[in-house]
């Protein structure tokens, strides 16, 4: 994957790329009439939760602005700032070492499985460290580690189910289809809240970068909305306005 200036996106420059996206969002906020507290003063953040609103006061120790522009930015301090907005999930956050079908556990494991197994670990760590015997997943139940099981070779437990699991993982990943013979959607709208600490910023940055490289794609609207956490429909009006513009730009498909 390469950035707009043709520089390859790698682990070495990912942090700097994320910093660039955050800086742009700060300046968009300023351009729209918003304000940013001076260094040492507090951001006032309102989180809307199921049990009501929570108001936070968190010190600005990561960004300095002047005349509508960012003049200093500390990406490491910014990342620490994000973690202060809410407690992080337990590790591992998604693929737990006990499947979602067991009392007291949760996760995304219900997205994966087989005809006779409605839940499955879907990462090497979750699989190899599965700690619940009899939940139908992991080396403890199949006798195979992650690599052997998902290879699906031979007559072992992974011969059918393991290959199916590997295919499920491939199918849910949009990276599988970008820059291939598969036809990509021409317009993309991607958002990741500026203080969303539930998913890595790197995931959305990598996706937006890969989408921009696909020849089928006409435009990518990617932003990290100002002080938006991991929450639901925080930009419905904006999203529908974008959709209206896209449909107008695309015109009547029957006329083509």
C-alpha cells in the first residue's frame, strides 16, 4: 500500500500517518469555528452512554494551535489522551481464550464456526490459548494448533472445518478483494472517531489507503471525527448528505 505521495505505508510510518490524519481533523475543527484549549488546559468531552451522559475534563498535553493551524503535535501524548477517555477492554479484546458460547464470556466469536459449531476462535492467539475444553475450538479440542488446523490438510480435524474457518476469515476482510479482479464500490465513506479506543487507528488508515489504490474507486471520504468515541450513529446527517452528493455525481445508472 502507498500513500498519496507514493510513499509505501509500513509499520515504520504508520504512527506518523495517523498523526497526519489527527492534525487534519484538528484543523477542520478549527475551520468550522471550533476551539482547542491551550496546552495545560482541559478538553471538555461529553460521552453519550446508555445510562446517560458522562462529562470528562482531560488535560491538553498533545496539541498546540495558532491562527487556525496545528503548530505542535505529540502523537504519543495524543494516544495516551485517547486511553484516558474510557477504560480499555481486557486483552485479548475480541477473540477471547474461551468462546462466546460459554457463560461469562463475550466477543466476536459468533461470526465464525461450522455447521455443528456455532462459535469459533478466529486468531492464532485465541485458538492456541483456548482454555475451555469442550467448547469446540482450540488445540485442546482438535489436537491441532492454529496453523495446522486452518491449513485444512490431511484427514485430521481441520480437513474440512479448518479450511472453512480460514475461508470465513478471508471473506470478511475487505483487503481480500481490493486491487483484484473483484469489482470494488466506486465511492467509500470511512469514519473512525478521534477518541475511539476500541479499534486501532491503524486498521482504518490501512483500509482507507488500500481503497484509494483500487482502480475501481472514484473517491474515498475518510475522516477521524472530532472527539467522537466508539459509538453508534454520530454522523447520520453528514453521512446522508455525502450519500446524496455521491448519487448526484453518479447519475442515473440506467442512462449509462
